[in-house]
């Protein structure tokens, strides 16, 4: 197999090698993202229940922050807790200061949650882009290999099958390479997208609990 790939590489022209390098770069980027995001999402999910329990077992919000340094290593809940603690740091007389307490807390929690979700979604665009474009990059290499084969047929009347093997083999390898790069990227994008949606729902539930605890009666604001 290695000898066949090396033969294909040695027979490819500049265009064919460029396509191969692009596919290899896409594959490396995809697998780095898959490994890193799998570890990050797994770690965040594994500590979620312990981190949430640590918050509600704390005596106050500063104590919850201290507990989360141990139980929330991926800083999933810490931004929401810190958002609650910074509500009293708004500039006096500003619009944020003039709003009621429930509105201010909702806004702070929403912004903190958006930051966490953005971190969780990091790399998703790259996976989607690789999954969408890798087959076409491979197709470009396929078309180029077939073109070289047909050009060789037109230029040399006595061309035999061995001389066609290089361009045709290159075309087939490029097709397979594009699919081998795209399939893991698409699968990872879908699986991790589902996990990110679950994390977002958990954050929304926690934010709702914090808001309900701080303002148990929405119709009566301080």
C-alpha cells in the first residue's frame, strides 16, 4: 500500500501534489480538532453534575466560585456564577443600573452563557468546511488525473496501459482521499453539534434555576 502511494506521488505533477498536500492538511486539522473537542466536551460533561452540586452546596456566590475551581476545570459554570457576582459593578446612572434586578441578571447570564457556548462551538465551522469541500478537492485531483491520462492518449499513439496507470491511479487515489477526509469531519460535526446542544440546554436550565432562586416571584422585583 505504501509503495503504491509513493508511486502515485512520484508520478503526480505539481497540480496533483498540491491537491494531495491540501487533503493531508485538511485531514490533520480535522483529527486535531476531533481529539481536542472530544476531550473538552467529555471533560465538561463528566464534571457537570458535580459542578452544579458544588454551586448549590456553597454558602454564597464567592464560596461557589472557589468550589468551581476544583469541580469545573473547563470553566463551564464559572462564567455564569461570576456574572451574578458582578451585577453590582455597573456604572451608577447607566441604563444597566436603571433596569430592574431580574432584567439585569437575565442579561448577565445570557452573555455569560453565550461565551461558554462560543468556546464549545470552536472548530465547528472548520469541521463543516472540511466536510463540505474535501470531496470537491479530491474531485479536482480526480479530474486532473483523468485529464492527464486523456492528454497522454492524444499525444502518443503507442501509449500502453502501464503509462496510463500513473494518471488513472492518481485520479482514483484523489477520489478516495477526498472521501476519507470528509467522512470523519462530517460525522464529528454532527456528533459534537448534538453534544453542544445538550450543553447549551444544561446551561439554560442552570441559568433559569439561578434566576428563579434570586427572583422567586417575577412579578415582584426589587
